[in-house]
């Protein structure tokens, strides 16, 4: 393959790679902005306080306003539970005596339903998600650009083929452009007539 063809393919690849990167970046960032929420942050400590009188209110079926039914975390978060009640409380694997604090490290992406002594339903839901950071956004970009680039490259050759021949080659007899099938047929007819005439003379 000629050097000019390789240069044309290389230039086209560079342009289409830039186009694919820009398009995928716009799509990725657009989805990120539309779905941006509490998980678009690094891991941190999150405090949960059990207020005084919580046990008595729960026995009466009253929900505690400061205690959500479902909590959302990112991987690496630490849930710190402060018990200000005069009764010991339980949250999953944690046992928190009165006036004490216990912590729970959240390292797995999952939906947990922990037994809980300070909610009327006796359970507390914890959802742990992968944090959306600039690193995860770059990973999404790295996964999205190559297939989009290959798609553009394949269809670019269909829509805009790269010319591989010289203009002068179109006049070359070896290209088959000047082939005359009628000449070949006439020659065949002449040869056949000549053969038949010779046969009759014999």
C-alpha cells in the first residue's frame, strides 16, 4: 500500500478519534449532570444520632424524625452512630450502649437491611453505591471512545472511500478499461469460418 494511502488513513483516524472523544465526553458529562446526587463525592464519615427518649417513642409506634428509613452511602463511607438515649440500641452488627458511639465501615456495593431497635419497623435500609468521581468518569470515557471510534472508521470507508490509484492508470490497457469483447467474438467467428472451409475442402 502506498505511503499516500497510509497518510490518508492516519489523518482520518486522528480526526475521527477526536470527534469520538468529544461526542462521548459530551454524553458522559451530560448524563453525570442529569444524575448528579449524593454519591458524587469522595468517602466520608456520616453521623447518625439516636436522640434521647428514642426507645420510649419507638414502643409507642412513633417514628423518629431524624432517623431516615433508607440511607444512601458510597463505598468507603463510615457510619458513626451516637446513642444519646438512656437505653442501649442495636443496628445490625453494632451494639451501642447509652452515651456511647459505634461505627460501621461500608466497603461493599449492595443494599443492606439491618435490624434496628430505634425504628418502628425494626429495620433500617442502607444502600451502598460506587462513588461517582472524576476517575470513574474517565473510566467511562475510556470504555466508550474506542467502540465509537471504530464505528466511525468503518462507516467512513463506506461513505468516503480512500482512492488508491493514480489518475493516469485509468488509461492503461492492463487495467481492463480498453478490453473489447466484440473483437474477441469476431475473431472467434473468423476462426470458425476458416476451420469449416478447410474441412469442406478436405
